[in-house]
C-alpha cells in the first residue's frame, strides 16, 4: 500500500479553528484559520480544512484537539446523568469536600455552583468491599436492576456513572453491575470508575466518573459527526484526538474516555513546546499561550513539561494525567470592564460569536483585541492575511465610551490600561508555576504563541526579567503544529498505599508488570506494535503523614535507596529541604508511549543581516517602553531572513499574529526563522 504523504492537525479555540498541514515529502507546512462555530463545532473544523484545500484522500494522520468536553460542563450541555453506588453512600458526589475555593476564602456567603447530578438521579445498591478489597457483602443483582429501572425509566437518565467503595482494589462488582444494566437497558451509556482510574479517594474517583458519564453522549455524537464529515470528503487515514496530559489516542478510545480530552487544546501547544525545547537546546522554557478566551502557561525543563495527576473542572476534581498549566480567563476576546471605577479584564469573553467589537459581528463590549487595534498594533486591512477587515473606528468608540470617558482618560491611555491590567494578571499566573515552585523565571526562555501571545510576551519578559522571548513560525497555530508531533499515549495507575520500607519489591514488580501489560494492550489496540511500545514507570511518594505528594521516575530495576534519593532531590528542589521521615508510596503509574515521527525544524541560509527588505512601512503605535505613541517600524515576517536584527519599537506582522517589540528590546532572526526578542544591552 502506498504511504500517504500528508499529516493534518486541527485545534479548536474559543474564537478560531486552526488547521495545520504537513507534507512529509518536503517538510512544508501550511496553515489556515476559520471561525469557531459553537453551535456545530464540527462545521468549523471542516471549514478550516476546506480553507487549506487539503485533499483528505492524501492524509495519513489527522490529529484533533478539542474543548468540547470542557465546554459541555461549563455550559451544562452534557447528558442527563445518574449515579449508582453502594447503599448508604449515594450522596458522596453531592457532599464533596468542605474546602472553599481560594478566591472565595473570605466570602462568608459563598455557595457552590449547582451540581451536575440532582439527588433523585442517584441510587444505592446492596454489596460492599472493605478497604483491602475483600467482599463484605456480595453484590445483589436485583437491587442493581431496581436502581437502573428507577434511573432510566422513572428519571429518564441517558448516562450512568457506576462507582463503588474501594472498587479500585477489585473491579468485579462494578463490572457485574454494568453487565446487569446492559442486559436490560443496552441503549444507556455506562461509565465505570475502574475503567477510568484505579486510585483511592472515593469523592475524586466518583467525580471523575460522573464527568465522564456527563460528557460521553455529547462527545460521542460530535466525534461520529466529524468522522462522517471527514469520510464524505475522502478521509480514510488514522483519526487521533489529543489527550490533556500530552500525546494522543485514537478516536475510538477517546469516545470511551472523553474526560482525557477536556484540556486537549492547550496540551497540543505544550507537546510542541517540549519538542521545540529539545531541538533548540533550551533547558528551561516557559510556554505562554494566549488565545481568544484564555491564557495558559506551563514550565518545561530538560525537554519535559511538568505534569500533574489531578485537574479541576469548575469545582469538580478530575483524576486524569494533565500538564501543570496555569490558566486565567484572559485572551484576545476577554472583555474589559469597570467594576466600581476599577478597570478589569476578563474572565468574561466575547468568544467567536459575536466576538470583539472590531470584528463587526455585533459585539458591543470592548476586548483586549479592540485595545490592540486602538494602540496601533494591528493593521485593520491585513488581519488574517487580509481575509477579514477590522472596524478600527468602532473599536475606538467602544473603548472611549465604556472605559475612557468614565475613567476621565483618552481612548489610547484606556487601551494601554487594558494591557497593564492583563500584564499584572499574567505575572501572577507565571509566578505561580515558577517562583512558588522554586524556579527563577529569569533563568528561562519564554515561548510565545497563540494569536495574542506575541502581543504581550515581550512586555511580560521585561516585567519579570526574562532574558529571551522565542516566537515560533505561525504562533497563532502553534498548538496545531504541536499536535503533529504528538505520540500515541495512555496512562495507567494503581493505588499502593504502603510504606517504602514495608512493601516487598517483588510485589511492586509484579504490580508494575500487570499495569504495563494493560498499557501495551492499549497501544496495540491503537495500532502500535507491541515491540515498539515505550513504557515509563513512576511512583507517587510523600513523607508519611503528609497530605501532598511528589512524582518520582523509577527505572526497570526497583531499588529503595534510588527511590529515596530521587524523592529527596525533587523535594529539595520544590521546598528547599528534606527530612528523615519514612516515605509512603501512594500510587504507581505507567505511561505507555507509541512514538510517531516528528516534523523537522527546517533551517535556512543566513542572509545579509539587513532587514530593510522586509520593512513594510512605519505606523504610529503605543510604546510601553516610553509610555507614548511613537512611530513603529513594521516588518513583514515572511521576508525576514536568518541573521537579520533590528531594535524596537517595531511590529512584526505575519497576517495571523503580530509581535510587538517595545523600545529597549531587540529582535534577532535565527536559522529556523524564529524571532528571538532580547533586551538591548543599554536597557
């Protein structure tokens, strides 16, 4: 069979859909955007592919990042979900934990948002395991059937989450309950906690299962609709969907594990950034991704992104592998507004419909994008390579009427204030993942991507003392580019809950091998040959009596002293000290990886060092270096060559994004035609 030469990646954002095509014969990359279509998200994906003009019959691999599951929870559009658990414990999910979110710490009237599941949609059944996984009471089949009839017939639920106490030690009761329910109600979607995560903590495991059940019906419909649309256009290749914790999975696996996709959009950018860090020789890299609705930041060290194994979706915990990303509701579409005379930015967003005022689609409230237009950073005639004109006067009028006049300022200074507020929020998010984790941001490079990332990154670098900003090719589509380099990945875990010095190494080795067998089977199911599966082992470890744990990577041979030494090293880096206390193993984890070929970073010959060939014009814009409107040199990025250097104030326009370089900073074009923004020596 002839190998098809094209690989395609599509990322859905809050405002635009980004499509990236890689021709493996020439390593040539093409990129196009289309508007996000919230009502029918598959339409936006297909529109972006049509804008590229890709022949889908030539596509070998299609990788997709989507926020559909996330949006289904945020917008309460999931399936009608019920819970079946042990008798007497039907309120585990409704009660949850007693902690209050940090941003409501002193709000004595705080009330949790409404639950995804009402109490009448919960049912308890007879049957029980103890804390060691031993059967205390056998599962009663009739009580399971009765609970299912109550939920499906009386309450009309379409999806059921099954989560029993201590079932992570023995999934037999959950699987038997599922079998009984399928016999009577084969059309109902079932989610079993032990199919999703085999870890302790009943509330967190129940929450993860409920979210899975809530998302699954709408996610399955979406994937089926997209698969059908692709097939109608001639696609017969492999369809992969990005995972929140990096890597990808086949669409068939994704339909059975949709919770692993809820943060898949940002994950594409992290995967690409980790690959880029290795290729560019940047040991420490901070990702800085600003899209239409949010700002995401993550730490990458030695080519590896910092990972976490619990996420938060609204106030619901999710026991899924994910990147340790700090997200704030501040993007290009974030609305600027006044709160009792104080200027605020976000978290509300104009989204894709109607969008910012300057889009001319009916938006009336000023956004970050409108502020960028007023400040002179965006050419109304060249936006999206000239395919979409901007209404600059409407943007100025909105900022003047809603922000400037109430504040007693002019429109330009009010727009600059929007950027000041956004920058202050950004500094806080970056400090959370650097300074608060024992990292000095001055020792990192900052990778700017997303449509608005290059607008703000040089300002953030100056504010935090970061020495270098790296702006990759097509930064607004970088997350889609990162998906082109995503491996096929699946994660598995087991709870150990034993002292390091108490548990037998042979017992741990047997458990690792059992979990590794699951990982290999999962990869084989997704088309990865068993002999090509890469397996990574980790322990989740803490001092005995501590609440928080740290991840420790272990080799193929288990050694207590090596585990202790690795934990001490990680603990010292995070907290600045170690202790002699005994260590406790919480969970062991195995990541199964099926490697894919990555796109090569093309290199280009050095030019003459004179950027004047790329100079388009000069345009007045606001310079944060001098806090004044001054002439900016405007360069066409496509015409810049390796070796070119120039100083700010300058704008680098590439149609889909603009890099803003204030005075006191300098740009150098490297061999990959990436922009490196650094401080001038005099500054």
